[in-house]
């Protein structure tokens, strides 16, 4: 496995979020982490880039343990793992190409013209080549999300983390984001880890899925295995039925 979470525990004060979570992600997979709100999906992926630190357990990346690294030694890991947040977080004062060129100039030392040329290539990769001179504020949420993906790709990450990438998007733009995530795996060999509630996304592009319940990976498997699963808790989540054994934190 490229990434392994081994018996992960995480609490915020007295509130225990992860209670022995274990799961693995393979190379070039599109891997979905699913579950009800508040179960720790986003918390889980933030440990991979050091935004949060686990309380107990181990995280291994490419055969090496990373959860115990110092801030200094975590920096090379962050260069290999990109994250696309739920909100695009682009600079409105810059065009799309300038937004994408910024990390190329800042972190890879490219000259301005070289960085802008590379930014144009990346925006074409996410099918935004006709909008390179546009300001983010002039574009739809889906277009801004694609530009944010292009900016993440500027660092040539081995893994990209997506936190609710289709939330707030209309169905057409949501499916465009799905196709793009699938393309990154199939054409560029990127490993994608996607936190999502979007069942259409989950059952159309996922290679494997992990369902978090009560702080653990309650079930992991392919989307076909989830579609055929007769476990009452899994079936309730997939069906959206409010009556059943599935507990929702905070309700």
C-alpha cells in the first residue's frame, strides 16, 4: 500500500473522533472516504499533510512512517501530497494563470514567463484553457474548483487529497469534477483520496471506498462490494434512510 493508517486515535478534548482507524490506499487509486457528518473524514486526511497530529497509532507513506516527523522533516512530504480544499481559495486579484503560476514561482523557482507558460498547460489539463485570463470572481464555483486543482497539480504531487470536491456544485459541474479526478489517476498516475457524501461520485469513479463509523473503518472495499453489501448500517447510509441503526454525531 502507498499509504497506511494503523490504529489511529484522535480526540479534541474529551471528544473522541478516531478510535482505532486502520485502512490502506494503493498507488494510482481513486479512494473515497465516506461516512456521516462529524465522523472524522476530513480529520483523517489532514493528518497526511501535518495539519493535525494523531494521538496514537502510526501513518506510513511509501514504506516510511511519517506521523512522528518534525515540522522540518514533514516539508518534503507536503511537496508530494497536494490538497484541494472544499473552497477554491484563489486570489481574486489575479487571473487564473497567475494563480496557478504563483506556486511555480514561489516553490519551484521558475521565471515569470516560464511559470505562466506552465500554468497555461495545467489549466488546459483541467479543461480551462479558454479562461486563463479570467478573474476567479467572474467564474462559476465549478470552474474555480477546476482552477484550484490545476494550481495543486503545479507542484506535481504524487497524491491529491480532495475535501468534498462536489459540495455546492450543480450536477453538471459535479460530474465534470468527477471525470477530472478519474483522469488524474488514469492519465497522470495520481493517487486521489476523496472525502465525499456524493453517492453519484462514489459509485461512478471510486476504485475503493472506506466507510468510517464510530471512529473506525467499518467497511472497506470496491464500489461493487458496497453496492452488493447487505450490512444494515452501510445500507442505511447508501439509501439515506433516517430510520435505522446508523448513528449521526451531534444529533
